[in-house]
């Protein structure tokens, strides 16, 4: 086999593969979109009128951010379908295990009364940590 032909074949495959990947400008655009979504998440937290839909809205925005990061920065949008299938299989398996753990947790009584878990609450650590997440307008 001719080494020059092999080298030329490799270059053609590399150019074809790189032609599908985005340039730096597209990565910056995706990063700006992620920053805007994050700003919306923070703003939603402080809007009292949206308190009834706070958790679903934050989950939806987080799913959008997750998809953008996976598709663009992990290159799954441009890689082989095999990698996409492997990743999606792993996500489905993780969600299944998470669901099983939640079912076991809630069918066996859930957390201890008062929401304190373990000895950290007895030492006062739990109450100090929970005050860090206290919303200023929600008494």
C-alpha cells in the first residue's frame, strides 16, 4: 500500500470529521445561552408570584441546560450514534436506580421526624447549614 495514499486518506477522513464539529463562535454562543438560562433560574427564585411553579420551572430549565452541555460540549451531537446510545442508556439506568431508591425511601417511612438526618443535626450543624439556604422573603 502506498504511504502517500494512506496519508491522504487519513487527511480526508479527518477533514470530513472536523467539518461536522462547530467552531469557537458556536461554543461561545452556547455558553451565552447557558449563562442566560442560569440568570433566569436565579431570577425565578426571587419572584414570589412563581413560587407555586418554582420546582417544575427549575427542573425544566436544568434539563435544557443538561441537554445543551451534553450535545455541544460533550460532542454527542456530532459523534457516532453508538456513543449517543451508550450515554442515553446510562442516563436511563441512573434514572431507574434513582427511582428505585426513592420508592424504597418513601415506602419505608422516609426521613426521621423533623427532617434531621444523622448526628449532624444533634451537633447543630444541620440547622446552621439549612439557614444558608433560607429565602429572605419566605419566613
